[in-house]
C-alpha cells in the first residue's frame, strides 16, 4: 500500500469565498503515483468546508446567500460562541451544512469523477491562512 | 490490496424521489471478494445525494418536505444559477444538505451496519439517467 | 494492509447532547498499530451524528438551538414518520444536517488533525444505548 500526504495552504480575502482546488488535488494524485485507491480531502480548520459541486459562479453566490439565510452572521451577539471574543459562530454552522471533507475514488491514476464534479474550498471566516489536507492511500 | 469499481445507473421519474440502493451495493461488496476494507458510494451527478438513514416512507416524505422548505424550487427566477437556462439551483442546495457520499466499513465481507442503516439515493432533478459510483478497497 | 474495528457504546441522558469522543478514537488508533491509513468513524444509529468541530460549550449550545430551529421537535404530529408511533422524526433530520460519519487521515500513527479539530458524537434521540463504529485500514 502506498500512502501520500500534502497540505494545501490558502488565504481568502474577505469573510467568505469559494476556491476551486481541483487542480491542486489532481497534482497530488499524480505526484502520489497511486493508480487505485481513495483520496481524502478535508479542511483542517473548523470554519471552512471542502465539498464537491458545480463550477458555476451564479450557483456559488446562491450558495453563499442561502447559507447566510440559514445561519446569519449578524447579530454577532446572537450566538453564545461569540461571547468568547470570536465573531465566527455562524462560520461553524455554515461549515456544518457544507461538510468538512470529501472522499474521492482514484481509478487508473485519476480522480474518478462524473462530468461536472469539481472540488471546492468554502471559506466562512477568511482574511487568514488556512489549510486543507490531502491524504491518499492505495496501490 | 484489492480494488473494485462499479457504476449503478438509475432514472427517477419526476423531479424528486428516493431509491434504496442497499441491495445493489451489497452485490458489489459480494462481487469484489473484499473481506475487510472501506466502501465509498457517491453520486456522480451534482444534483443528487447518497446518504444513510431509515427505510420508512413517511420519513422520506418528511425529508422531501423539509428540504423543499429549506431550499424551495420556486420561484425559479430567485436563483442566479437559473439564469444560465437551468431550473435546478434548488437541487444543488438540497444535495448540499444531504451530502454527496457515504463511506461504509466492510467487515467479514459485509457492510458493517447498525440495525436500521440503509443506503439511499436522493434525486433532486430527475427524469434523466444518473449514476452512482461504488469503489471498494481492502483485502 | 492492517484493519481494525471497534464499537464505542454510549448513552446520553436527555433527548439531545454532545459527547467528545476524540480520546476513545485516539485509543483505537494506538491499539490498531496502524501508522498510515484512513480511519472511518460513523454513528451506527440513524438519529445521531459523528462530526468534527470545535470543543467549545457555547458553540455546542448554538448548534443545538440552530438545529432545533431548522427541524423542530414539536409539534410531534407535524411529521409523517411519527405516525408510526415514533416521536423522533426531527432527530433524523437533524442528523442529516450534521452527517453520519467522518473520515480522518492517520499519519505517523496519529489522527492528522488541524489545531482545533475534535470528533463529536451528537445525540438527537437519547436516553438509550447507542453505538459508534471505528474502522481503520492502512499499514
């Protein structure tokens, strides 16, 4: 069994934003030399998500609006967590909807994706450096 | 390490609907010959979900109503994504709540499930052929 | 390839509550002897979740309030599922938001976590014994 590990570092300007990290994960798969296996991609921070969906900017704005409706940032004082001096309670909730991680099959040395599948990082508490873990195991 | 891959194809009549795909995934596990490992089951389309819950039709209707409340289909013009000519923005959001994938442990050649666990495919933009990936690795 | 399996049993007093199960999962990783691999941790019951987030009690209360807002327990008669004699339809929905499982990378014999990542069990239908599966594969 081969195993591979890499961290992807990124910083989103502004509180929230999406980054397509498919190319970086593809590089990891290539570098790993693994032909058949499973690839875990997870946010290492707890106020951001890794998920798979469509690379369409209108949809990304819809997602952002929708999550803000489900777990609004304001009023900041409406969350107990923010009494600790934080202002990011909403970010923890938004991340819960979108998820921490995705697991992708590796087949013939490539991510085994449907036509429209792309991997995104969703930042909910930006303006600071964050990291994503890529761990691949297989043969 | 053994690896196994299969696509399950399905078409749901109507916009939304649930399909219990546990029997098909069980067949995959048997066919793979893998006794100990991990089994990834993921939607290959981005407007549907794979998830584990109870096989109870009342609950399935509750889930459908609840998701329609969280991310309504109408008004179609309320979503930026639908300006691209699509009418399925809500389907992308519903799928985000329910998730793309599940990972199931394989133990003694079987899915290692609690009493009530069953695997479902949830279609949010039906009337077309969609596919689900089953990837198993192990010994 | 080495594989390891263990069930963690727990009973939450009251309908809902969070338990930090990181120490128990750490014990599993140590006991497995696996240095590089993937660790699946999933609820074996369908009215509870396993997820990764911050160990901060104010946030946990925020999560509980927020989930109760998204899928209220009352009125019990508002859910079709509860016509079967159950009163836990809301628990199935809350669990859908928070997820069934997490997959954690194992690196150098440890869970490969960011600074604040901790594994939680979220009970949505307590006062009874429930179980969580830990399955690890790797070398």
